[in-house]
């Protein structure tokens, strides 16, 4: 159904690549900065920060990554 999606499959693939190439390194910088700001927390607190920031980072982009690993639905049955 073409009217249901905001972005085409091809656009979502491009956006997902850009997000991974720009957003993931930015996430790493932010996560390490937050842990350094906490001044050597325990390993469990450090793990919780990394996991928490990882989920917070991906939530806004969930719709972009959904279905990217599957075949292009716009191509139909062509190979």
C-alpha cells in the first residue's frame, strides 16, 4: 500500500546508512562522555548507562530501520 509509508524503501535504506555512519559515532562520543562525567562508576552503572543510551538513541529512528534487511517490497517478485 503506497499511501501508508512516508518514506520509500530506497529512501529508508539511504537514511539508515546515514544514521549509522553519523549517528552511531555520535552515540559513542556521548555515551563515553556521560560515563566519564560520572567519574568511574561501578561496572553495573556503566553498563546501565551504555544500554540505556543505546535504546534512547535508536528509538526515534525505529521506523527507518524497520524492514531494511528484507527484500525491496516495491520491486515485487523480480530478482
